[in-house]
């Protein structure tokens, strides 16, 4: 029996979790290097080009990767249909890659220039277009590996991509002093290499043909996913593009550095969610007793994320002074609010599976994302001009709060589920005020340690019942 068949569902899940932690962890550790080698303006240019490119990637890919995963699985027992399907998709992906490269490059004055500072040179756009045109096929390839349950292949492939991209980035910006274009060029070269590898792998499972029915299948499936993906872009990347257009590339660099430092909490949140997804589903199946367990774990985890966020916001200044270049010091003032937004986004990483489990409730996930994106875009348009970088930070935090309130309100409509809404938001807001005060007043380390110790004590006092219940649940299941 093949190795990937022996690993099992739990083993596959564990591999995906470990890969996420390793990638995000190493990427976080490389941030100090980037700050010393790239000025905020250079880092901002790279982020603006990437943010604009990510929008075109969404349009060009047309969520084909998710559709391929669906129909690759559907045709798994029909070898001929599966081969014809893969062959059709390969022709489609090659065609869109070539077409997108030519169109975006020739008409960059329409697709890129209006959305970026005029100071950004053509070379950045050329490299950015290369990234856009080579991304979609690799995404399809990764989804095929997941559907085939080849977790080890997926892990090795993803790690190799990450290490190659990281190695080239260090080479280009540290050894060859290529600046922002080096950061983008490393991704472009890595994408091209893995585009060729993806094509080689999928070609072995394909029969070259063009079947319109398969394209129709894919479009009918994908069309419903596009709004949600575009909304996700509005949440994550609109800020960078509009900030760069209204202010400067350097302001984008400052904002994104602070956001990257604050987002370390999302690494733990997403890994926690991956680990508990099977547990959530199995307990939802058990009816009311299982739903009570889910409610306890979710409420306990939100308090844990608040404490973790407070630690990051309180002590980030001390870490910053040791490892981050002083040219990015302006980002410190935004970290408490950015951490607040990341903490609120972590509140739903587990409870969202309740909506996934209840078929009639899944629509609220897309509605929540669209609502958050609309709020973020509207507030950016209103706040960035008068408040600068702080405007986009506030917009991001408020949009996360609105998504959390909307989503959790509908989660609580499921009988037997009871997730707190007001208390976590109030606690997170208090931590925001405290950490902001400490940063603005340059509080000494021992004061922050005392504040954190008191917060931890409050956590254990207020959550003692939930902690005991959680321990009892886990002990019962182990037994």
C-alpha cells in the first residue's frame, strides 16, 4: 500500500498544520532581515505590486482550483473522464496564463498604473505580471494533491517552494542588493519553476483534449465562489493599494510591517482551528451535549486569544528594539490596533465550523465576508485622507468586529450553541487601551510584566469554570 494511503486523515491534518506553522514562523523570523535590507518605501512598492497582482490572480484563476478539486474527486473512478477533464483544464490554464501575461503587460497603463504611485517603475510591473500569470496552475496542482490525499507530497512541495522563494529573496536583496524588485523577482522565478513542475505532474494524468462540458462544469461551480474571494481581497489588500495611492509607498511599507508583526497571533489561531475541526464536527453530530462542549471550547479559546494578543501588543516594542530596523519604528504605534483586529478575527476561527456544518447556514460565511469587505473599503475611503495610516488600521479593525458580530449572531441561532459576543469584545478593547497607553508612554518592561501577570490572573479567575469543563471533556474522550 502506498505511503499516502497509510497516513490517514489525522496524519494528513497534522502535516498541513505543521506546514502552516513552519512557513508562517520562518516568514515571521525573516522580517527583521527584510527591515534592515529594504527601506519602508521599497517594502511598500513590493506590497503594492503584490496587492494589485493578487486581485488579477483572483479574476484569472476564476476559482478553478476549487472546481478542479470538486470534479477531480467526482471523476476519481472514471479514468477516461478524469484524464479528459485534466487535459481540458491544462489547456485552459496555459491559455489564460499566456493571455493574461500579454494583456496585463501591454495594457499596464489601464490595469496597473491608475492604482499605484507614479514613481513605481515599469520593471516592477513586468515582474508582477509574471507572478500573476504563473500562479493559477500551481494552485490547481496543490488542490489535486490534497484530493489525492498526498499530504507528504504536498508538504515537501510546499516547503520546497517556500525555501526556494526565501533563498532567492535573500540572494537578491542581501547579496545582489536588488531592493524591492529582488523581493518580487524571487517570487516570479519560483512561480515559473513550479508552474513547469505542476504542468509536468498534471500532464501525466491528462489526455490532451478540449471538452466544452468540463469548462461549463467549472464555470458553473466557480461563479458562486468569486464574490467571496473578491471580498477577501477587499479585506486584505484594498488597504495597501488605496493607502499607496493616497499617501506614499513608504506608508504601505510601514503599515504592512506592523500588520505582519501583529498577525503572528493568526498563525496560532489558524493552526488551532485546523487541529480542532474534526473534533468540532464530531461533537456537533452528538446533539445538545456535543454543542455545549463546542460552546465551552470556543468561549475559552476567545479568552486565550485575548491574553495572547495582549502579550504581543505589550512586548512587541521590546522585540522591535532588538530585531527590527529603526526605519520602521513608526509602525509600533499601530500594532495595538492591528493586534486587536487580528484577535477579533481569531474569535471565529473555530466557531465558523458550526456554519460549515449546518448546510442552511453556510451562506452567512459569504455574507459576513462581503459585509466586512464593504465596511473596510468604505472606511478606508473616508478615513485614510484625514488620519493617514491610522485610518486604514481603524478600518481593518472595525470590519473584523462587524464580521465577528454578524457571524457569531447567526452561529448562536443554531440550537444548543451559545457563544459570547459582548464580553470578548469588551475585554479585547480594554487590552487595546492598555497596550496603546504602554506604547505611547514607553512603559518600562517591569510595568508591562506586572500588567500581563494581572491579566493572566483575571483570565484564570473568570475562565476557571470553562477550564475545568474543558479538562473534563478531554479526560472523558481520552477515557
